[in-house]
C-alpha cells in the first residue's frame, strides 16, 4: 500500500524548515508551525506561519488528486499517479 506524503520546505535566513504531512495530520502540522512561530529563538514569523499554514490547508488531498491525469507535487502513489517535485 502506498501513502501520500506532502513536503513543505521553507528557508529563511540560515534556517530551513521542512514539514512532512499527510491527509490525516494537517491540523497537527499547522499547530507545529504555530509553535515554531511562537518560539523567539527561531526566525519563523507569524506571517511566515500564516502563509505556511495556508499552503498546508490548500494542498490537495489524495481524494482530490484521484484523477490519473492530475499532476500533484505532493503525492507518492502507484503508477497511475503522476508526481513532480
């Protein structure tokens, strides 16, 4: 069985943030992004967190990407699913 994994990468200053999430843990990912924004030792701002959280929420789910002709930057699926990035 294959699982869809989404990867969101953000670089700011000398820091790189990489978030991986699937359809089931989108909310947890947004909470984690907010926790990073609240940490004064990190460069992630609340504006950055808002933009990243919006991207997490707007990333198509597996159900939304079930059409074999749809290309998604977030999927790892069997041969009938096209992935880029």
